[in-house]
C-alpha cells in the first residue's frame, strides 16, 4: 500500500466518526489557533513599533537627564541630577557638533487650552524650531515656531488637528487668540495629522516655544534633548561625540543618558520575545492535551481493528506496514486539528485587521510552516505508542479477538 492509500484510508477512518475525531482534535485546534494568533500578534507588534519609531524621525539620538548604566529603554528623568539638561546644552551641541545636523529640546506638560467658551485638557509641548524637521511632523498650514519665537519668548502656538476640530470647528484658527495653561497665545500654525501613537493622540497637542514652556511650568531643566545624526552610518560616532560634548558642558560629569531608536526597538523586541515564549509555553499545554487525546483515541482504534490487524498480518502484511498505517492515521487526525486551528486563526486575524486598521496583525508564510510542523510532530509523538502496539500484535490472538 502506497503513502497516498495510507492517507486516504486514514482520512476515511477519521470521517466515519466525525464527532469523535473533532473532539479528539480540539486540543490541537486550540493549540494551533493560539500559536497562529500569538505569532501573528508578535510580528504585527514588531512592525507597528518599527513604523512608529520611523515615524518619529530617522537617525535620532535622545538625551535624558540622569545616568542609566544599562542600555535600552526610556529612563525616567532623575530629580537630583548633578546638572539638568538646559538651553545652554542645546546651543553647545549646535555649535560644536560635527556628526549631527539638528538639535531639539523638549519640555512636556499638561494643561487646559481655551478658545471662547470651549476648552480642552491636553498635552502641551514646549520645543524649538527644529522639532518639525527632526520628528518628521510637517506644518499643514501657517508656520512652526521659529528661533526668534524661542529667544524672544513670544507667546505663539501651533495646534494639532484634534485641537482644531474640538475648539475651532470649521473656523480658521490662524491669528486667533487662545488660552494655554493660563497664558494668552496667538495660533500661528496647524500640524499635519499624525493620528494615534502608543495610545496618545498626536493631534491633540499644543506646541509652544521652549522658553515660554519653561516659564509656564516653572522648569529649569528640559525633559529631553533629541539629536538627528547626519546618517545611519554615523550613529555610533554621533553617540561618542555627544557624550564627549555633554561631559565638557557638565564639567566632566556623565550625568545624562543617550539612547538611540535602535536601543528602544531592541528593548521592545526582547520584551515581546519573552512574552511570546511565555504565552507559547501556555499554548503548548493545549497541544499536549490534544496529543494525549489522539493517543487515547488511537488506542481505542487499535482495539476496534484488532481482527483486521490479525487478518492483514495473516495474508502477508509486514509489521512495518501496520505501524505506518496507524502512525499516518494519528498524523492525519492531528493535521485535521491543525488545519482547523489555522483556518480559525486566519479568520480571526482578517476580522481583527478590518476592525482595527491602525494595528495590522501580520500573517507571515512561516506561520503556516509552524502550524503544519506542530501538527505533524504531535501526531507522530503521540501516535508511536498505539502504532507500535498494533504492529507488535500476535496475529493468532488478534484473529481470536471478539
């Protein structure tokens, strides 16, 4: 009997008892479904964060106050640092830097923004003229904050699309007066829409000059400084140059931390990989339960086919043929569960992607290979014992079996 005939016989046997086969494969269905969903979510999350960091700008290096020895992650601003990040640090980097072309400072806070009888609590970002260029967020209408606005402490504001919609409706905001955290500001620009990012509405932000934000929030130091390297190949050189320059500006003290987009992405990938392994370990329990179910039902099948086995051996069937027959039947049942789990996973992913277009779960070819491999391995491992039991059966005892 050829391999095709073995599979055909195994499939016919499985379909004769549809409900029994389905219940037997339920653990495999759940296990493969979980694997497909988790792997796809992980791949989607990786691509989401790659796009997110790319959307922030390219070749960026971020300087935070406070020393953090380990690489990666976003350190919390340290209150009692030797010296806070300051406007003089920005100017020093601008004048001395050779491997980077733009330097940006940021102070972030929250407050109420009002226009006429409408108001909105939102994020307020104090920054300088390089923000739009560095972070790849162009102005749609009007102008962005200029270096003169920063140096002269002008009370001007640039607003996002959500602020525009909620406070101005269809009215043109340019030149209008708004109240931001208690101060009167003139709207000079509207940022291009960026949508949601990490749960934050990037369009629900008001940008004001860095110096004005320092006055409003009574801050002496900056939240962070962002530097744009000349090219991707200059990243490491830029990090070393920034470290040397900042130490000179801080009297030889390295009381700051420099991280890159690559560091942040690497940290996320490590966390995501760890979480995937943990949840995949949990999902493997379903595969184990499914495998035990397959072994159990195969033992029942061997018992049901005892006389058939005896007859086949009596007419010349080799024991290896009997072993292969039941092993293929075990793999066939496992593959059916795997295919159902894979199909349910694909339907779930397609449905999710249509409902949540901002976060796309990725379907990659190796997910199919992984699902197929899991199904075959489970079928083989848990089918070996019943198959060997069938192959080693005494033909005389088998023929006498009632």
